[in-house]
C-alpha cells in the first residue's frame, strides 16, 4: 500500500536537499573565476522524483557575470537558500506530524474504550 502524501513529501525533502547542496556549491565557488551558478527547477525536479525520472541541474540564465567570469551573486544565493530551507522545514514538519497522526490512528486504544 502506498500512501500518497508520504511519497509526495519524501520527494519534496529529497529535491530540497539536492537544491540546498547546489546552492551551497554556488556559494562556495563565489570567488572561483569562470564559475557558472547552477540550480534545478523545483517543480520539474519534484515531478521527476515522483515519476522516477532524473532531472539534471541547469546553469542559471539570468545571472550577471562579473569581471572574473563568475556569475554567482551571494545575496541571491542567500535568499534562495533561506527560501529552500523554509520549504524543507515545512515539508519535514508536515511529514512528521502526519506520520505521528497515522501511528496514533493505527495504535489500539490502551484503555479499551
């Protein structure tokens, strides 16, 4: 038996974790000459995670390139990291509470009433 919300929120957590790693790589390479920032489209990656297909990271097209050829904006990366962290925390909280509710519903009543 598959429970839909478990699969969905598992996918959300997986994609958010992958995206956090990509954003962290971008931040780590903020001073690397000719580094191109990468990210994944969250919606496409979640759809891929739910359907068993793989979505690969893509270069950001809207970034401004600096004199050293690097297009990482630390401010933009921090905003993306914070938004992604909120999404990850929300999904984890919902999943924890939902599984707790399922366990409570399945567990027999100890008082027998």
